C-alpha cells in the first residue's frame, strides 16, 4: 500500500532525532559505519567497557551539526546500559545559554543531571558542596535583592518542602535556572565560582561521584557514564579576555572537563579541528572521534554506490519501516517519480542526513501528493541554494573553489566558517579522509568560474 503522505511527512521531520531504544525509531535507523571509516560508537563503547571500566575516561565526539551525532549517542547510551552501566544523557542546550558558556556552568549542569538521575544520593549537613552552593545562592540573591527588589521565598538553596533535606539536583537546578537567561547573574556566578573551580570539582568528585559509583556497584552496575550532547553548538564569540568561546571551553577549560571522576563523553564543535589551537586540545584529550558525512561520491567524482545505497534505505525506511530492504527498493515508484529522482535527492544532500530530511520534508510540503516529482525537487533545491548563497563572500567563494579542486582543508584561514556553515563537508573511508563542497553550492554559478 502507498503510505499516507502526512505520516511520511512526520516521519521525515529533520528536527526529530532517533532514540534507537524505541522500537518504532529503531525501524528508521540505518547503520552507516561501513561508509564512515568504521564504527565510532563501538570504539567509544570499548574504551569504557573493555579497556577502562573502573577508571574514569573522557572522550570528545564531533561532526557537522545535523550529521547524526545525537542518534549515535543515543545508541551508545543503549549499548552501555545493556553492558550494565548507569548512563546519564542530556542535551546541554536545555541547561545552558550556548551563547555564553563557562566551565562552571558545564560542571554544575553535569552534577545536577547526575544527581537528578540518582535521587538516592543526598549530601550531609557538613558537605563542602552544599556550603559552596549556599554561599553562591546567597551572593546571587544579594545581587537580585539589590538590583531587582526582594524575591519572595528566597531561602536556603536546595531545601525541599520538608525544610530539612538538602537535594543537590534541586540546589543546582535553582541556581542554573536563575542565571540561564540573565547575563549579569551568569557573570556574577562565574566571578564567584570560577576561581574555585578546582574546589568545586573536588567536592563533586568526593561527595557526589564517588558515593554514586559506590552505590551503583552495590546495585550490580558496572559504573557511571555521563554523555553531554549539544556542546558542539556553542557560539564562537569572543570571551571578555578575547579568546573565542569554543577554544576557551575546550582548550583552556579542557583540564577541568577531563577531571570529573566518571566516564565522560562531550560533543565538541567540529570547527575546533581546524583551529590553530587544535594541537593544544589534543594535549588535554585524546584525538576527538569524528562522525563524517555519508559519502555520495569518491574524491575523483565516481559514484559511491555503498553510501548511496544506505541513503536510499534511510529515506525508504521512513515510508516503509516494516518492509525488508529489498522490498523497499521495489516500492520506490510508489513514493518517487523514479529511482533517479530519489538518487538526485541523496546526491544533492552530500550525505548530510539532516539536510537530506530537510529537503525531503520541504519537497513533500511543496508537492502534497505521491509520486514526488523531479520538477518540484528542483524547485526546492533552487530555493535552498538561493538562501545558502546570500551570506557567502567573494573570498569564501574562492576558498570553496580551492576545496573543490584540492579535496582538502589546509589551515585555519576562513575554513572554520565554511565548516560551521555546512558549506564544506568531511568524508572518510578505511583509507582516506577528504573534503568537498556541499553539492547544493557546487552547482551555483559562482562555482563555475
């Protein structure tokens, strides 16, 4: 049966990540590891489960925004839980203002999320961490009462309705909620806690993480893993000292991010790989694991048949989740004007999975009926290209032409912007790494010069 076009539209929502532990989402999941140079998630898992199950580890995971990192991290969470680990996954954008992030903000968010997931962990009255948070709360409230008037009910931080039990998740949550959307209070928080970051980490390690891991092991768990997603989305504006925020957090602050006494996985901005500070970054951490694009062609222009085959399945699985892969291929013309039309969609996406779904989603809305025609697809592509080309400068066009010719990114000059804006994509296979221009831009008239 031909699928319902509204259901297909919802299934191709580019903003919805897949939770592979969910049975319905798992039907949509396509494993691209064979065309991405290896199974990165398996390597991250083995580092924790096989090589260092009882010692803290810290890993960075990166790739273009929208290339599928969150889906892969949810798969990592599921597989680690199957191995017996307690896993705390969260999207940092829910806790932090990504335009203005400090080390203290990240550390507090991690401590809060871990404490929240282990509500049996409470702190005693003599807790260093509780004392530090109470003093922080007092300073923030003093500022608020001075500047904005007295806040009703602003008592001790982290004390619940019973009035005598301190809860770490509640305490940190009250502080982070207060400062998230207030730049003045965030600055005050970091002025107070920033110089005490080492003491804060020590208190979190000794009073939260160590007792948490001890209790988890008594319950039969093998350890604790925290996965911090969406840190790859932080802005790169300059901090007050002039350092770009991404370098400030991961290079200057890497020493602190790696000192939490549990297994940590952070997403990192891909642009940092092309920064002049990348060498300093790899002194703080092991080399970041990169999730590249799904290749649609080789550097010499030959079609990448294996990559294209998997992209076809990614699209068709959204229409026919219960069919076998071979049967889906036989049903292409129920959805698309022809197999060539589907291939055009896959190639023009450059193997960027969210961009592919975004184009498809817009195409469905434009057409509103099956089969989806090549004419409407070309209209959607032109619209997308016109929007993308507006901000590109003459200098950036020249850099793009160089990437098209050389298939590489050679230095920091201008390339961070090209990577961050998804104008240039990175690809990998078992033997090679190469870069190429986003195919939508590659067809622009400026690229024909």
